């Protein structure tokens, strides 16, 4: 990035009273101009602490919605409204309600990768870092877990005394673009590297991992580890942050592990959003109120990692 462009962004942020939040999967140039980089829950919680009037949120739609739900008084701006999460689109309110009618005693646990409308009809939310903890804490013995089947299968490894009913959703990047053979090939090329994967990966990928973490969990783990080389089974841009924060260590991502939606946020779009303070994300107030409850319940039980 040119120095004058960086300077212009800094000046615009001041002039417009704006802060830039970027997800761990954002392009390097977006991570570089962000005030905060992290996972969706960390960013939504940061949004409650910053004093800036305008939040430019660089991530996919459900993350921007979560920031708005937890900060309804703030103006939350999404530089590219077409940056959606295909996993979040795999469950809709109508189908979920039918499913809930079929399982009247079940609690609905909704992964944060869901729309605000779906959260509004859920009992509690979870992230990939606290899913096990959240489900263990629920009194109900029957759980409808939406929408990520692989994360649900991972949770089932730790919880045997509950009937966890899974939804057939997947993250196309983690499910189809991170294959067991890709990881094994990287291991052959870098035998000393430790394999760390995301729980949205397929069970056969999780089986060969040394550690399974959310993105923020990975950030924490590698910085504290005595190991120097890591094979990273999640969206490849996380490695940009890992390398930046751990320049002495080596990180090997799967080359195909790209989320095309995350890449829809470009520097030009962020500049445009900063200048015009739009597109603003709006949600109906009743949805904000209803979707807030399962999110707050999750935050009260704890983040996990
Ligand atoms: O919640 C997030 O940010 C997601 C989708 C993944 C992660 O592990 O950080």
C-alpha cells in the first residue's frame, strides 16, 4: 500500500470519527489498515468498547449483524454488502421452526454463523471456541445444533450424554477446500510442522490434527508454543496475521483454502465507505432485541478457547 493512501485513511478515520474492524480472514491490506483484527465475537465485543461513532466492519454479513446487535446505538457500515457467509445461508427461519416443532423439548444452539433472524429464534449462540462449553452448560438433554455439521460432529466427540441433532450445513471453504490429502502433503513437505485445524473441517481432517482451534485460539496457541512450524487448516489469510505477529515462526496454509466472500472487501471499497459513511447495516429493532438474548447468554457463559 502506498504511504499517501495509508495517510489518507488515517486522516479520514479521524475526520469521520470511524474505527475499522477486520476479521482474521480479510486480505492483508485490509488487516494492515484495521484498528482491530480478530474473530467475529472479539470484534463485536470490541465494538461495545470503542468510542468512535462509526464502525467500518470488514467481514461477512453475519459478523456485521452481530456487531450491530451488540451495539444497536452505533452506525455499523459494511463496505461490501454482497460479502455473505454461505454457511449462514444454509438455515432459514421457516425450516428451523418446522424442525423445532418436531423436537419440542430441544434447545436450539445457533453457531454465530447464522443470520440475525435465525439467532432471534434460537435459545443460545456459540462460536467455534466455546461450542463444547456452551452445550455442556445447557440443561436440556436434546439439542438442535445449527448450521455447521462438522462443528457439531466435533462437539459430539466431547459430549456423550446429550442427543445433539445436527443440521446439514457446511462451510464450503473448510469442508471442500481443505482436504485430508492437502494436509498430509504439507506434512510430508514439512515433517516438523504441527498440524492445527479449524473445527469446521471434515472429521477425517480433524483426526490427523494435533490441535483444533478457532482462529483466535490458533493466534493464541502459536504465539505461546515452543514449536516453530505449523500447518494451518483454516482460511489461508489467517497466516498473514500469524506471520506478522510471529516473524520467527513458519506457517503453511492449504493454498486452496480461500473464502471468496471475505475477499470482496477491498481497499477501494473501504476508502469509499470511509468517505461516504455507507452502506449502513440496518436491522429491525425487534430482531435486534430477540437476537441479542442468545448472544448475551453465550457471552455470560464464556468465550472458551
Ligand atoms: O467466528 C468467527 O470469527 C469464525 C467464523 C471463525 C473463527 O474461528 O474465528
